[in-house]
């Protein structure tokens, strides 16, 4: 129980006693918010509220769907009949979600019109509940489609803005929201509230580490411009971005998050021009980032460094130094060349602006450097980095050498710094990184030595030692020179070395088998040293514009059916390279499909564009002869892309040869336009204004615009129904309850009931309500058992008046009978004064039987249903039940009391239930029935234990299959506190551990694959 002052949105929970016209008692626990709807349902089943008892105050909960629809118009009978009819079909549709999701979706779609008759909000709530049902099984695809249906409904029907705002702000589906539902909710909420909605969705996506949908930044910009005060709206956006500084998703290396980082970089730079205020903002951001830094991988740490490096002045390098150390630690575990480059750039920046800090922290940075570059391919880069660090830090104190200080801190594990002359432009590290991109490590070392000495001598020695390896060396040097990322002076030097190697090669010694033995990644049918010399000449002509040799800049022939030169270039590339991958070409499969439909020269499939040989049957292909010896693909250290294409002839020669093959004029070639520099940040430059403080809750304005009902605006309080008492006489017949719980109909004045119910009675609405009430008893039994089990697990006492009410209800009375209780529930320590609940009477109270058979009446008193894990001697109580030939309707003494093995008691997770093969969707459905909250991630269930005053959450890894309904293996389970801190099993009360394991075990048994 909580006090209203401790929770901003409390809700009362009542015990309501209902009585039917046959005097049958039904006791139900009802929440205040659900009372209007629950009263209508109970009246429909022939029961009317007789009395009310306040139990406790708890945090407010949402009224489940479709029950809450009954509370909208309590006095409209036709409305309730439509709700009942639609609810029956809806429940049948939800039963199909686990095994037949597509059929369930079709049923929901057919149901939309039925719920729309009730009201637009009812139809919207139906789609919302459908999405939650799919999401509970881990089916994000169908859940997102259901929310898109909701967005379409809201565009054509007057769905309330409050409902749409609740959908978007709900944490239950905040990471799968499609852009359509966010847009329509923002439109309905208004400009200011819509901006808050978008910022809140963005924050939740970044907090969960999910991809930000494309167009999010553009939508935020448009929302700010459409507001009444665009400058204030832009400031709110900046504040929300600064509030996301410490979130994991903000530093995702690609996607829409890069636009968020571009804005953060501008704000971070602006903070240095904002004086003391900017200093305070930077301190807040640094503190938030330090708490999240440990959760960032190498790619995210590299993205963070990319923001900090250009904007950190010489007096603010502590954060930059900390992140650099973290990235070095991540590089020791991961291989990420791009992150390695950014780390090198950060270290060089630190050596330039704050070399003293590097000297002070040399004992920490040195070992991190040794671990991060502890592999042979990284050794040349490390040597170049150390030389560059010495050159950058020498202006502070020429007598101190930074590389030596780092090597001492690393325990002499760093390689000596590079002693070769520095390049004419750029740094040593950039030169080594360019070489390592195209050359293996031994050839990197050999190339550096050749560039420092004489190219002719190195070429002669290499050709004499291994001609095939020399050919591979020259070919890779040529690819390096044609790469537009290579500096012009390095490209010129490598071309000279490649030319010297090619001039000295004997074609008879360079065979395909020898080349394959020297470099297994190359597969050349006709290795030709003379073609290498032609390639050197072609590369020299493009030194001023290296990008001119890239396949994206080749001339395109004019092909029939293709009006876009880019499409014609794709066809040329497909014929030249034998196949063209959509990802390497920077496009998608739909473009290739459109090209294949427009021309018979190519065919599309599986994200690739391939040549169609039948289109040029009987034509002698000059392009094939040209590409055999003049076009090569040389694998590099980067991801596969069109940058690994090495040309030994001019691109125009390839385009003209292909034009001749297809029968078009070689003169009608379309040159590719020169590349235009683009900027990833579409936002306008940062205008001078006050730098805002970080906003950690951008959805705060929504609380005032769309307030929830609180204790100051309470729900209806349950009260006695004025229709009581009601007569059991229907159409001259008395209706009563038979000995087996059946309805008996006796004519007035008769002594025995009729065998058949008269038509007049059967058609009477009061009798039909009683029949519906009897049918609902099975579902109510499950609800009653769950209520008493929760009381037993949490060790919550039953008050005397509450217990008397429950025992008036035959259903609760059958469950409470023969349970072990304690009459001193609030005493500390193990339970005392234990007894078996045997009988009860209104005048004498409870009749109990202890272990010594001393049966007695104890009156009406507070009791507690004792969990068997807390019983001092559970075996003795089991023996007592056996001697008395009793069976408990509510399992208590014979519950599963298995916990975790003794060797896992001090652990925070247990694998005792792991590695079990289950149906993933069936497991999540079974866990939901056991009280767990399920979804794409971990399944969780909250437990409360009154004696220890603990509130813990059990979590279970239900498996992560590729598709929601595939087979999966179960994972570990454990406990955490309300703040998410993991708890050892020894610190969790034993009843909670036993119940968590038992419920998970039952769910696993239900979800096990059945033998066919």
C-alpha cells in the first residue's frame, strides 16, 4: 500500500461484493478507474453491487481493452451490445496472433468497421491493442503495421488527440513507432505539442540504441518553422539534442543519428564561445557522457571522438583524453580501421594542443596503445604514429621524447618510432594508412623502405627475388595511386615504384599460377607486365583529378530505352565487371529491376545487375577482350566497393568498345558530371543566441496539455446498486441455485424444480443474465486464484473484514479452504501460530486445526497465507493433509520449491533454465499468462515481498530468434532492483526465487516443441 503523497497518480483498489437475484455472492477486486466498466459487465451477468470495502492505494493502471469501452456510455444498452459483439470477435482474433499472424491481421482489419460504429477512438484503441498483442510475442513487424493502420484511420476519422499522444508517448511501443503515427499525432496535437512529441520519440529511440528513421531531422526542422516562435522552437530542439549527449544511440556510426551529431558538434563548438555558461553546459554534458562511456563500442566511441576533436581547445582536453583511452581499450577487443583512424587523429590533436597531458598520462596511454596495436598489421601504423607524436609535441620541450615516455609506460612493448623522412604532404600515419589499405604488411614495410631509398634498387632486388610477387606489388601500388583518397605526392612516388617494377619484369616468369601463389586473393587469367605500364600512364594523366578513374565517373553510352546516363553506366559496369552489386553501386534493387525492364542487355536479381548474354548472341565482344587484361578487381582491407577496381586503360576505351558491341555510335558518349560537395547537415548555420541547458525530458509540456486523471480529479467510487434487493421470481417461477451450482426453476407454490426451463423464463433478460454469469465462473476462478497467489507470494496479510467478505464468496471460499495460515502476520521472523483453515461461521469466525490437532475457533482476525518456502516444517503439514485426506484447491504445500543451485547463489544470473529449445512466440504467450511483461527484449515480472520490504523484478531471456515464430533457445534469468541494479540470488527472498523459477519452468514446458 502506498500513500497518495508518495505517488503523483494514485488509484484506489476496492473489494466489491456483488449479489444476484438468486442471492449468489460474488466478491471481486476492482480498481477505481475500471469501476464504471466493471459495473456494466457485472450487471450484464446478473450481479449487482451490494457493498464496498477500500483495500489499498496503488499507482494508477490503464483499464484493459475492450473492458474500458463499457465505461464510456454506462446507460446506453445498445452501445454495450455493440461492444460485446465486437469484443467477442476481437478476442478470437487475438487467439490467432501466435500461430497465424497474417490471418489475425486480416481479422483486425475486418473488425475496424465494427469498432468504428462504436466510435473512432474505439477503432483506434483496437489497432493499438492489436499492436501490443503482436509486440508481446516479439513480432515488431506486424506491430508496426498495426500502428500504420491506426495512422491511416486517424487521417480519415476524428480520433482524439489525447489518444494519439498516449500512443506515441507510451514506453510499451516507443521504439517501434512508424513515422506515419508520429506525424499524425503531431498534427492532431498542435505545433508546440507536436514538437514535444517528436523530440520525445527521438530521445527514446536514442536511449534504446535503435535506428532513427530517415527524415526525422527534416520533420523537426519543419515543426520548428511552423511554430508560433521559430527561434524558441529551435532552442527547444537544441536543448533536447544536448540532453541526448549521454545516450548510446546518439553515437551510432551511420544513419540519421549522424545529423544529430552534426548539430551537437555545432553546439559543442558554440559552447566555447559562451563563457562561463558554456563551461557549465560542457561540464553537464561531460558528466552525462562519463556514465555512458562504458557502454559504447569502438564505432560509437569513434563517432564521439569525431565530434570532440575539432572542437576541443587547448584548455579543455580531459574529456577528449578519457574518450581516447576508452577507444584504445575498445580497439584492443575489436578490429575497426575507421575507429583506428579517428583514434590516431585524436592522439595527434592532443599532442598538438595539450602534450603535457600526454606526458602526465603516459603510464595509462602507453599500455592502451600497446594493447590496441598488438597485431602485426598495425605495427607500421604504430611506428608512424609514434613519430608523428614526437614531431607534434617537440615544441613543448625538445629534450623530452613522447614516444619514449609512452614506451616506458607500456613496459617496452611499443615498437620504435619510424625514422624514415616524413612525406612532403600529410602525416606519416596517413601515408601508412593509405599503404595498408592496398598492401599487406610485408609490402608496406618494403614500400616505405623503397620510398626512403632508391626505387630502382628496390625494384631490381624484388624482381630478382620473386617476379610474381613483384607483379602483385606493382599492381597494388597502381591501385593505390588510382585511389582518390591517396595524397598526390604519395600517388606520384608509388607510380614511379610501380613503373620501375613493371619495366624489370619478364613476362615469361609471371604466370597465373605464380601470381595466385604470391597473392591468393588475385585470380588473373592473363597477367601482363606491359599492361601495367599502360595503367601507370593512365594513372599519371589523372593525378590532378584521381576520382576521374572511378567507375561512377566513366562515360556512359547512349542505350535504347534508358534516358538516364546513370542507368546506362550501370549496364556498362555490369558487362565490364561480370556483375554489379547494388550496395557497391550506391543504389538499391528497385533501380536494377527498372533497368532490367527497360533494356534486354541486363537482368536483375537478388540485389545484383548481371549482363544478359542472349542479347549479344553472335557478336564478337570487343569489351570482353579489353576487360580481360585491362580491368582488374584487387581486394583491399576495406569493405568491398567499386574503389577496388584497377584500370589499365582509359575508361573511354571501355565505353567505346561496349557501344560498338551493342550497335550504337561510340561518339555518343555522355560524360559523368563532376562531383559536387555535399553536406550532411541540412540545418542552417547556428545563429548567435543563448546556449540552452540540456533538456532530459522534452515531453514535459505534454503533461499540461494532455493531463491524466489524478487523485484531485478522482474516478467514480463504487457504491451499492439501488436496484437491490431483487426478487428471484421470473414469469411466475422462482429461480434458485441447485446443489451442483446449476440454475433451478421452480413454479411458485411447487416443491420440486422443473426438468425443462419454460420459454417465458428462458427468454427473460434477467434469466439470460444469470446464465451468462454462470458461464463466466471459469474465467473468474483463474482471476481469484491469481489474487490469492499474489497475496501468498508477497506475504501480504488479509484483514479480518476482507477475509470475511472473501469467505462469503463460494469461489474464494473453496480456494481458501485447507490453506496453512498464520494468525500473527505482522510479527518479524519466521511465521508463528500456524494452523490449517478448516471452517468459518459468521458468529464464531475462523475454525483452525494446528499440527497438534487442537481444533479451535479463533474469531475474525487478520491472517496471512504462508508460502511453503517460509514454513519451518513443510513436510509435517503435508503429512497432516494426507492423514485428513484433504486436497488444496489452491496449490500451497505442494508447490515447486526449487530455486537455483548452491554454486549460483552469489551470482546475479542463473543458467539452470537455459539452452532449452522452445517455440519463441509460444514461450512469450505462456510467459504473459504467468504474469510476465514480454516483448522483443527480456521478459520481466515484478514481485513484492512485504516482510523484507523489497520490490524486485525478475527477468528472463526468452531467446532472440531471427523471426518471432522460429525456434529459439532459452537463456538465463535473474533479479534486479527498481533502479535496474542486478541482485544476487542470496539477497532475494527465497519465495520469490522459487516462484520466478517455477513460472518460467511452466512456460518452457508449454512452449516446448511437440513431437510430430
